[in-house]
């Protein structure tokens, strides 16, 4: 089957259906959405130095975040806010392993139903090599800040310009084109800056207009930091200048290439312009460049690469045109949701969050690898990605009919499959066991939590199924079947048979997605039970689609799977938590019981009335201050499956700190974690299902209240399984 033809055909069908089915609470909702108006009314405006309102350009594989000047002039000022990152998928570094520490030195055995199973854990209190190995392999590798590109600004008296010296700030992110325009003044002299990310390269281009250029008060700088290796930060250290080298390796009138070496990591920065410029090393790792001629307008392009690029970095106008083409194509394709005409006071804010979340996930989370939770903007967990979060980063691409942006990252699973197979064998299991906190090579990071999580295991089956729903052909089956079946083999080997009950069990040690529960006591958590059942059942469907007989082992597990535990009319946090919910024990962290009928459908003797009672109880009593950004979309999904639209909106718009969305659209979690992209991705998934629902659900817009205050149009959205 012709894949491109199929996608085109499906897109036409989806658009046609959307025109018929996109109805809401107003008779005027059948008209086609004006997508440009929808997007551009949420362009971001900044009029002062707001450390939580920095703006980003990028292409999903590379991102560049700027302050109010349009470049990265004041990175230290933003270090406790949304950091001014320059990050790529390939930019990683490791400290030299001078003590020859071994990953095996972070291993600890746990009793798993009578046998000793090794895990990579954190030795936090013990001294010696175990603790050192723990720290080393958690911290390494870490993602790099590739370089700070900013203005070198001076006043007429020769003093450096500070944040306080900059006035009349007017900055705008044009979402439709990906162009950040920044206007400001220094000593009443205007500066106009346009900054654009290159859609096809790890590069940015900028156009600057100001009389300050002509009199030498405005120059440019490139500063190359040493990595901080911090847990959550901008990945910048201005110390240790002697531990890395920066040197000009090629210099021409209009181009300069700088080589940056940090231990075994080497990469290159190419600065180019249509105009001749000079460049000087002001101090170690600090380069200043300026036009050779007296001009009031200057363009520059800066590219970051693992090797010296063979091609010329595109100039500003070419980059601008390419950016316009990429972003217009993005916004005109896939789904759209428009709340015009709604009188509920939450509608405009929800629309803003949806539009900005599309932009931010496209910039940060649309690459060849699962993204870190803070994308390519700043580091969290040392820049590593958390595989259980890939669901929240990626599922929305399928629901918004942008499946290609999810599929890019699925090849990574094939790449690291040998590593995952070795992990399963090492622990005595069949199939593949996917890592939790990992890097481009799929290596495990020692953790007393991550090593015991299991809910990332079925993700690959879920992703593959989404791909098949988008293009149901033999090519899709053949592409994903091997890793999918290996995933199911592990899932089938992991549960324990309980002879007395006649069922399988998900037994400890395990930490469910509600991480507050005890790993040595918890068994049969509800979301994991539902996801395991769905995953193995879906793997069987794949065998049938490929003309293969059912796997007998998988089927025996499916047929003997335990029910979800409940008591007093409520589903429990786990079967091992036999008491009703208490604020001290079960009502902290993620309310994952809602995921068992939100992220996945129910199974067996699942009872909607019990889940409805559970949803009501959680909405009223949960300790929401301990939740995370994707818990609110998860709550909305559960309410939508239950045909409870008012509660879906209530859950999605819960007025708590961790459900805050900053002026730039980022989901704020607190002073430690200032941005959190799983919240943005989850919001998009929830918004889609609130409009079109789940498989087998025929309610019109099941997550949108029918009280007359909501007018909703949508296009080209797909149901969730």
C-alpha cells in the first residue's frame, strides 16, 4: 500500500468528517476554523524582563531560548527562571571516569518471589565506591548547553549595559511563522531584533537594526560554558575554564568556525553573515564579533554541529522563508480546536494553553529521541529522558493527526532494543525491559524509584497501535512487530501466578505510577493492571492481523487477570492498600486510579459507577498540591470516558500551582521545576478526547459541558483507544 497516498487520503477524509461532525453548543459551529486567526490571537507579548517568559525557537531536534533582547544577553539573570538554553539531541557530555567506576557497583539485589533480582539503585548513605558509582552514572552523561549567543552592549561612557539600562521593551513571538521580534532601547537609541530557528539545521538566524551598531555600542558575543552537571538547571558553569578548550579553526571575512572540546566531546560553532565581520577572543571561551563596516543593520547565522559543516548555513532571509513554510504547514495540518463564542471564563485560557502547547511540543518534543521533561529548553534530571513520560510527550501527536512527529522517536526503541533485552535477561525475564531514566544509548540510571517503575513497559505497544490506526497496513505491522512482541514477552513473564486465587498478580517490589506507595508492599495497582491487560490483548490482535496464532502464554494471562480492587464503593490505589483513601497514605502524588479508566479503557468486571464515585471523591478530597502537570489532563480523560463533561473541565482547569501555564505557555511546577512539558502534551491529549471521545463512545463532544456557555469547533482529531 502506498503510505503517502494513504496519509493524504486519510487527511482528506478526516477534514471532510470534521466539517460534518465538528458541532458544539451553538448552531454556528459548522463553519471552517480560521486557523491563522486562532493561532495568532495567542501570540506571546513580553514588555519587561520576565524570567518566566523567555521565548524559544527550534525544530524539535534543536532549540534556542532568548531573553527580552531577542538573544541570550543575560543568561545569569534567567538562571532561576526559564533558562536561556541552546540544546540539541546530540549534545551530551560525561565527566572523565577517573576512578574506573562500574555500573555494576550501583547494583543491589531484591527478593522477587523467592529469587534474587538485581536493580541499579542509589546508594545515598553508604560511603565508598557504591555511592560514587551511583552518583556518576546518574549524572553522566548529561546534556550540554552548546553556547550562549548574546549582545555585547555598552553605554556611551563605556560601561556594560545591565538589565536595568534597557527600556521600552516590546517583544512578540509570532506563532504562525516562528519569528521572535524584539524591540528595546539603550540610552533612548532603538534596537530592533528578529530571531528565527532553522527548520532543517541546528541553527538560528537573526537580523539586528540599530544605530548602536554603527558607533560600536552594540556587538555580539559567543560564550561557551562548561557543563554544570546539575539536576535541574540551565546546564551552565562559568568555572573550570582550564578543563575545556575553545579555538577558532577557520576564519574568513564572512564566516568563522570555532571548535569546542570538553574531555571526549567535540563540536563546532559556525558564525556567518552576508557582511564582513571581525571576531576576537575577549577571554577564554568568550568571543566578541562585530561588523567590519559602519552599518546600522547586520544579519548573522549561528550553527551548532558535531562536525564541521560542509554546507553553508542559510542566511537570515532564507531561514525566515523556511521557518514560515514549516510553521504554516504545521498549523494548517493536523487538528485544531476553537472556542470562539464561549462565555465560560475558562474557555479563552484553555484555548491559549492548547495553542501554545502545540508550539512548545513541536519545538521541544518532536525529535528522533524521547524528550526530557523540560525538552530542549533547560536540563532536568541531568538532561536525561524519562521513558514513562514518553506517553505524555507523544500520544497527542496521533490524536491531533500528526503521527509522523511521534514516529520519528519510535526508531530509538529499535536502536536500544539489544540493551533492553540484556536488561531483561540480566533480571531473569523474557523479552525486553525498557529503561526508565535513560539517554540516547538506552542505559539505565541508578534510582531507588525509577528502577522499580513498570508503567513504561506497555508504551511501545500503545505507540505502535496508534501508528497502525493511522496507517493500517502490512508495512506498519512488519516495522513494529518485533519490538512489540518482545515487549509483550516481558509483560507476560513479569506477573506472578497465585495458585490459591487462580489469577496472576503484579507483585512487589514495584513502584506504581502513583510513586507515593511502598515498593516493598504494593501489589496490583489499578492503572498498571488495566494497562497490562490492554497491552497483552493488543499484542494478541497484532498476531491475528499478521496471520499468526494467538500466543498461549499471553492468552492464559489475559484470561486469568485479577479484577481491580475496590472497597466502600471506591476503587483503591492498589489492592495492597485495603483501607479507604486517607490523606496521610493514598491521596498524595498522582491519582493514578483515574488513569485506569482514562489513559486506558476498563476491563473485566470494571464498574463505571464505582469509578464515578472514585472520581467525585478524588476531585473533592485529593491533596492536589502534591500532583503534577499531567494529572489534570488524566483527570479530564477519566471524566470524559464517564460522560461527565463538567468534571472534565473542572479537572483540566484545577486552580493549583502545578496547573499554572506561564505567559510563554509552559506548565509551571514550582521554583525547582519551572517548565514541565508532559503537562503540555497531556493537555493536548485531553483536549482531543474531550472533543471526539474514545473508541466506542458516541456522545457528542463528551468532555465539553452542554450548559450553553461553551461554543466549540474542532477539526481533524482522532479518538483515543
